[in-house]
């Protein structure tokens, strides 16, 4: 208060930095707070010290290994998502049968590899219950735990790169070790552990890269740049959450390049910088990402559960697919399954249910599963053709044909009089009439769009020929745009006749997926079809995005596994990792170390305010308390850590899909390092002596370790009555003892 | 106030700094510590301005009121808003998903014009003249409000520091925008909304002209005017809420500059902060609450829409729900069970059976909104148990198994492993009425009643079931599911009633029930404790109404043929057909010239901003012929406001129409005028004026071309 009074009077302001800085200023400064007498030492860059750093890293690694591996094989039950990542998906890789999943393949491939190493490839693990007694599940668990163990030394190294004091670097490693959630998640075979490891590796590399920016293009600089690119490629090949790390590095790079622009860096140098970053941070990760998919396609070369999500040409190349062998050239009288080229539209389908409005004739829909209601017989116009005895006649480009629904003998029909039920700009498509009636509204013209085969002769071939079906009377195109019908259409997709003459739109293109004609010999389709890796890659990504968005939670349903993003940083809803919570079960509970979670959250909320506070002080001319280089350090380290936290956390609010508490773990890692950074910052800026600083660090370490031990039974597995664990429930929402709404 | 370096010295300074090889922006605040966001124009209304204001108002009134009586039929959403005006006049309660102010204004206009509230605006195309409705009087209100936006535009442009020519051009553009004209000729909420939005931003621009003299009377006047108008805009339609981020962001920027300004003491800064908090948050909030209070005072009598509200709400209306029931529920009591969520009804059954594919074909259980005999259930002990009532009636404690017998049909409430009518989810089971004479029932008739919460003021309401006070769920122990209100409408064979089923793991939100009516037939004593709903306070009513509005807004999805997604608005892909008949029709379509050029102006601003950013980074001064400060601050603010009124729509799933773009359009029009000013600033005066005249003529021509459908 004194200083303010002094300032107002405009008299001698004393020994404050504020006035001595700008004595001639015509403004009078109003300091916000009294300044402490600073003892902060000039800021220095850390140098690698083999003996100290080496031994500290070794120590951290050993302690971490103990917590991650201690009795890791104790529970032989398939826990939490191990059913997917340790049994179901590796089964598919080992059987080499094609499947569909929302996650990219790298981590699953690694897990499969470790299962292959320990167990060979001739076993299918049932995805529920217990592991078979002769199966060495501990090996795979240890394998993924390695990634978890790596987290602690990485945290130490990252802090070292961010030029924190060695005490606090060590503290960062301890925090990572002492977080119960990080620990329990790395004790099971899940994708989160590799994801976390590669995220941490990306952060560590970018921090190292930042630290070598003064010696651009040196070997060390290249090393960290390439390592950053490598980790980004690996992390995004594990789970799409890894893309947030890509975003962090991207933003960092943009800022760096902008600074070069501001600094009048010569154009040639700037271009070299730009080129190096494009190669290392865009080309390299993309190559790794695509390589992981290339391996995925190469391994999965047999027909399996995921076939239907891919185009027919892809399916035809899988061993054992129904599409491998079929008649090649379509003849009149052939029975066809027609697939729309539009992803998600499915096969042309009809069933004996009527449209509720419009013409009220029989529905024609798109249906994604194989079914005899998808069978359509291709017929000539008029009745004068015997399909069993007359000579075979090819269906050619430009022919006018009729399509008969095999099960109901109704003809594919469209008319100008009625609008399609959902896409009201289009005409309705129905199944109507009998084959022997003559009705021009049943006539469709074949227009070949593309022939992806070695044989291109204007005939329709199974799988390889893409064609349009044009309704002769109304000149519209048979179209399927993956629009869902209301419940009366069983939520199948709408088929309409599109008046837009978009000849290239996938919605208007069709292929023959299955071809049945007993009079034509079957051939091996595999040499006939051509597929490209790029088109398969893109198609698979469209499907992954679709299935990801389809994971929508039911807001009325109590689900003790799901939780909303707002609750994560405050650790409101921890998760039981087992469905049954009885006395004899080994019970694992995914709860974080509350001390670490709550304090790190506080720091994440505080950092922007702190930044604003420092900015205001500087704006008001109170800047004497920074040690040389320290202000820059505060920004450089803080922006990576806080930015990483925000980028790994905030986007979840915008996601409609189901979210779980371990989606927060990457953000937590950043928050833990930010917490360490703030402790480091506090030690530097405070008046504490070196010894007191050591005491602060020790107290922090003891505190978190004590809390870790307190919750350790839930992390390492608890047998016996859960009631034995008294006082573990720190919030009323935790369901350690009982579940309020569970039934 | 020295945002940019003065022109003459800028280059010299830049070179100097280049020599010094500073490394700017490497640390958190190496940039010049000066306020950056706003230029304060100083405008006071002169007599010329006054004459021009009156002039543009006159033109605007003529344009808006020209042949206002055509068409003489109900057009588009006049269906709703004309009807609501009538309800205000009659005082009958209704529910609508928009806040009340604009509708009350129409009611007032209708009252003044002599509308008696009888005509019901039932469908588009009904004839006004035949019914003797004074619709012209009601349409005068939006027309006048629409006309007033034109002089307000003039004032806003002047307040932003532009000359008379640019201000006139801006008001002309607003005056001859076909979309705005159509909208303000009809009984629709958008005209009041646009009016209040325009006035808010005009007042805010005026406020900025007083920045040099803070805390004076005029300063306060314009600050409070901004707040009041903002409150009114939000009370007309929720779109008005987008003003808050726009004005909020500019305020935050301003306060951020002020906190760095060493000539302002912390106390004074705090005063600035508090003044804005009061003027821009507290005042609008108070205005919003005030209009709701007026709304509830006007609508004092119960009406059709009452069932949308909770029973506690309904009891506050005259002629509304007036429940008085026996408080205690005993074995043998007749009870009526209500789903405790708003907009629902009673657990119901009737002598019709389930007809869906995977169902049991047993008697239907539904939720029905009206109290009748078929909602009555009798509490009976669980299967194979008895309760001894010989010592007097026995209360029903929480956690006991019981059965509910439907009074009129005698069937028990029952659930079993069959799929319900409207879902194939394996977590949900069908509820049915089951049983017949001579059949004792089975354990699938048993439900466990678990009280979730009681009333604090009613002792024992958490231990024993009390009508109204105890909120409980009905848990089916065999299937581990609870009776659940799915809020889905059943098909015609179940009379379109609401589906009830039994759901596993459901949250209390839609599975909480209470007893609304209880009666013990064999009561021996006359003196029984009574229970009734506690009427809601004003705050609770406003809160409930707003929650319901949010819910209806979210669920407003449909397939209106003229609904349009936001990506198609700005370039005017198509309009909305409002009305058609006898050879002419009304089609909501903007003035394409204005829509396209205003969008281009907004995009241009973005480009200019980026270029300037890059130039500034290299310390290259670009003063844009002295226009930089004025253009960046004024167009910058209106582009921000435009973005706040446009971008959020992309995130909305509800059904949207092109008229949702109007507030943003007005902002874009101002940006257009400012851009034209910036582009022509360095041209000779004659050339500049002729450019303006050409633009105005083109706009008038296009307006004229489309005016026959306007």
C-alpha cells in the first residue's frame, strides 16, 4: 500500500525497480504488489551430465519398472479393454482375417507381434472370461508395460530439455511414477500405454529441438527434429488422439517460422528451415502412418468380419471371400447384388413392406448386410425371352434393362408422381408390378462409367464395372447417398432417383458385388480386379470416421464407465476396471493420484492468469525482477506444456462420442510436467535458499508417494472385501464401495 | 492512443529498429506497450445530421409501409406469432420456444389496433379481411421498427468516425435490402430482433465516442442504453445473445489495454471494470428477467400448453392444476403416478394390447397426459406375500416389493424379457398389464419401490411414500430394470401416447415418479393429512421456462422444405417461400447485390488484416492513406460481431432458416460501407461521390427488380 501512495504523490518512489527503470516517464506507475527482493540466479541452459543424469535416469527407470511390473500377472482375467486389444484384434492379425476398427493399427500390430513371439500364431483367445491356463499373458502385459516404464525417464529428460533444475526434473519423474492412473493403465494390454509413451517422446523431442535452436542444422538439431517427426508418426498410428500432439508441434513450428520472418532471416536460410520441417514433420510422420496401414493390409489378407466395410474390389482380393469366385460377365437372367459406390449406402434391397406415404408401394432401400432380399434379376424389356433356354446374351453399355426383385417378383420402379421420402428433390424408387406387365416406368438404361479390369469391352463384369442406372421415362439416376430412413424403413438408407445429372458422384454409381448365374462358369476374380493402396487407405478412413461418430452415448442411461470431459481434471468419476466387484475378484480401480490431479489442474487453470499477470506488470513498467533469460524461459516452456494440455483436453468437449476418463491421461502427462515447471518456477523466483528449495522438493515427493501408497491396493489389485479399504473414497461420487445406480 | 507510428516517422523508426536487430516477440511482451484496439471518433449530432436522419427515416417508412395490407392473408409464421398475440390479449397461458418481448410488443400493437384475440391464425392463407382482423395495425409495428433501423445505421456509421456520405450510403443499403424489407412487413419476431440488435450496436458505437470522457453522464447514458437494448434483443429471440460475445470480446480487449495503460490507476481500472459489468451484464439480465415477469403476469390463466410445465409451475396459473390429495400412501390405496419430469403424464393402461412385432401382445402400458380413471392403480403387496391391515392401514416404506393393480382392468403392472415397441435395444424391456381372474400372478409383477428423494419439510417422506413429496423409482428385481419414460410417441394403435418401458441402468432423470393422487377407500377417520404442490417462485418459473426453451430448441429438427443450412446463407443460395396466392406471392429473398458484396467486404477485411499483420511483423508501416485506424477499429468490430452472429449457427443441429442471418447481414452491410469508404478515401471527391452514386443506383435497381416478390 505504501508504494501506491508514494506513486500517487509522484514523489520519490524509493528503490523500486518501477521508477528507476523509466525515470523520465510522464506516467506514474502503479505497481500491483510489493516486489520481493529477488535472489534469482541468472538462467542457464542445462548441459547433459553423463554421471548425474545417467544415474538419476537409471534410478527413476528402476523405481518405475518396479511399480509397473510388480505382480503384473496376478489377475488371469481378461480385464477392461484387453478383450479387444489383447484377444479380439490380435486374434484377427494372427489368423490374418480382415476386421474393422476405429483405431489405427500400429499399437495393435505391436501387441499382436508380442503375442506371436510368445505363443505362435495358432491360437484364438476368447475375448471374455479368463485367459487359458497355458497362455503366457504376462509376457504381453510386460511388453506394453515397457512403454509405461519409459514414461518416467522421458519426463525427466523433457524437463531437462526445458532447462529446469535437476531436483525438479527428478520430481517430474517421481510424479509420473506416483500417479495411480498412469500406473494401473500400463499394467494391462491397452492402446493407451503406447499412445502415452509416443506422446511423451514427441514432447521430449520437440523440447530438445527447442533447446538446440541456437545451433540450427547441427547434428543435435537434426537428431531432435527427426525424432520429433518419428514420434509424431508413431503416436498418430496408435490412436487418432495422437493428432493433438501433431497439432501442438504444428503450432510451435508456425510460431517459430513467424519469428524467423520477423527477425529478417535471409530467405535462403528461411527456406532451408522450412524445407527441413516439411520433410521431418509432415513427410516423415505421414510415411510412417501410411506404412502402418500398408502392413495392416498386407497382414490381413483373408476374408473376415470387416469385409463389408470395404469396396467389392478389395473384398475380392481377400482369401476365402465369397466374391473370389463368381461368373465374370453379366448375362440377361443373371441374379445380382448391386452395391452403391457411396460409402455407407450398402446394397440395393427391397422387402415386403410399403412406403407409408407417397405411392405406398413396396420399399426399396439400401442395406449393408448380405441377405437374399438383395437379389435382383436382370431382365430384358418385354416378355419374349426365355432365361433358361435361349442363348446367353451379354448386358452391354447403353442397354435398356428391367430389374426384378427375386424374393417378391416386383420390378424396380420409379415415377414422376411421387417425391422420395427424405431427399424431397428426387423421385421415389419403389418395387412395383410384375415381370409380365409392360410398364415403361420399370425401364432403366445402363451407362458404364469405368471398367477397372484387364477386359474392357463395354460389357458389365462383376465387381470391376462401375455403371449408372438411368430411368428412361424421367431421365433421373438411381442414387443412394447414405441418408437414413425413419423407423418405418428400419433405419436402412434411402434409395432415390436423382434428378441432378452428376455423372461422377459416387452416390449414382453401382457395381455388381455378387453375381449368380448357373449357366456361366465361375472364374477366379483375383487376377481380374485392380485395387490401389491409396483408394483403400482413403476408404478405410472414411469408414473409421463414420464408426467413430457412431459411438454416441445414451444420456438417460447410467454407465459407470463413461464420464464427461468436464469431470476428468477434478477426478470426479474414476472407473472400475472390472464388471464384477465381488469379494473374490482381484479388483482394479482406475483412480488417479488425487494430489497430483487436483494440484496439476489448479496449475493448468492458473498458468494463463499468471501469464496475464506478468504481462500486465511488464506493461506497467514493473519488470525488474526477471533474471536474464528467465522471462523467455517462462514463455518457452510454459507454452509447450500448457498448450499440450489444452490441445489434448479441450477438443473432447466438442466430440459427440462416448468418452472415458483415460482419454485425459495424455493431457494429464502435460499437466504433471506443468506442475513440475511451476514448482521449479516458484523455487527460482522465491527468496528461498537452496536448502529450503530442496526441502520443498522433498516434501512434494514424500506427499505424492504417500498418497500413491494409500491408493496402491486399488492399483495393484485388491482381493477380499472392498470394505477393508476404509477412507479411500475421497469424493462422494467415487464408486469404490458401492454404485448408486448400478443394477 | 498512439496505436501506430505517425506516418512521417514510421519508416525512419523501422529502419532504426532493423539496425538494432531486436528480436521482437520472442518474450511474452516485447511489443510496444500501447493500447491497440480502438479508435475513438468524436461525433456529436449536428443540425445537418439531424435533417438527414429525419430524411432517411421518411424514406425508410415509405419503403416499409408501401402496400402493407398486401397480402391480406396469414403469411408464414404469422400463424404462430399472430396467435400468441391473441393469447396475451386473452391472458391464456401458452408455451413458445422464443422469449416473450417481441410477442408482447405484437400483442400491444394488436390491442391498440383493436384486435380482440378471437381470430386464431390457424393456417397460412386464411383471410384477414373476412375475419375483420386489424392486421395492418399489427404489421405497422415491425414496419416502423424496421424503418427505425435505417437512421440508426446512419448514426452508427457516423459514430464510427465516417463522413456523411458513407453514413448515407450505409443507411441506403439497409433501407433497400429486400430481405430486411420483407421481414419487417410481417408479424414476425425478426423485425424487433434486428431493431434491438441494431440499436445495441449503435448505442455501443456512441459509447465509444464518449471514451475520452469516462464516467460522465453521456458516457453512462450510452453504456446503459447498450445494456438495455441488449437485454431487449435477447428477450426477443435468443439470437440476441450473440451480442454478448461480440460486445464482451471488445470490452475485454479494451480493459486489457486499459490495464496496461499506466495513466489509469488500479482503482480507476476497477471502476471501469465494474461499470461495464453492471452495464453490460447486470442490466441486460435484469431487463430479461423483467420481461419474463411481465410475460407471466399477462398470462395468468391456464391454457392448452400448460401440460408442458411441471405441476409446481401449473399451480401458479389461475384455473391451473389445483391438487389436494391424501398425503399418505397405504397398501390398498388408489394412486395416480406421475412422471416427475416436465411435459409428461401419468402411468396409464387401457383395454388395448401391444401390437408390435417382438412384443408379448399383452395389455399396453403408456404415459398419458390427462387424469382419468385408467390412470388409477391400486397398491398391493408383492406376489405371495400379505400385509396385515387389520390394525389400520399400513404405510408403504421405501425399498419394499409391491405390485400395482390397474383399477379398471384388474391387470398387474408387469415386465418380462420382451422388446418394447419403439426400440430394439437389449437394455430395455416391455411393460405390460398382465393377469386374469383365477391367476394369482407371478414374480414378474413385483416392483421394488425405492424413494430417491423426499421433501425436506415433510418428515418421513424419504422413508414412507407420501403423495407429491416422495420421488421414487420403480425397480423390477427380476430383470434389474426401472420403469422409464422414453418420451417417444407410440403409433396410432396406441393412440399416439408416450411409451413407457423398463430400462436397465437408467439415470433418475427419466425414471423418477411420484404419486399425485392417493386415496384410501376404507378410510375410517375423516381427518387425513393432505398434500399439495408448492407453487414455484418467480425465479424458479423463469428458470424452468428457459430450460424448456433450450430443450425445445435442441430438439427442433424437421424437414421444412425451405430450411437452409448456414453455409448457404451468406451467398444467398435460395430464399424462403412465405405465401402464394392469386398470381402473386411473397418470397423471402435478399438483395443479391448487397448480400454478395457485403460478404466480399468481410472477406476483404480478413485479407487486409493478415497482410497488415505480416507487414507489422517486419515493422513496415502501412497507414492505408490515413484510413487504417478508423477502418481497422470500426470494420474490425463489426466483422467480429458478424462472426459472432454467424459462426455459432454452424454448430447448431436444429432446423435453420435464412432469416437467422439478418443480424449478421446488417453488420456485413456496415462493413461493406466502411470498405467502400476505405477504398475510395484517396480518390478525388467527385470520383468518390460518383462511385457512391453508382453503387446506390445499382442497389436501387436490384431492389426494384425483386420488389414484386418482396
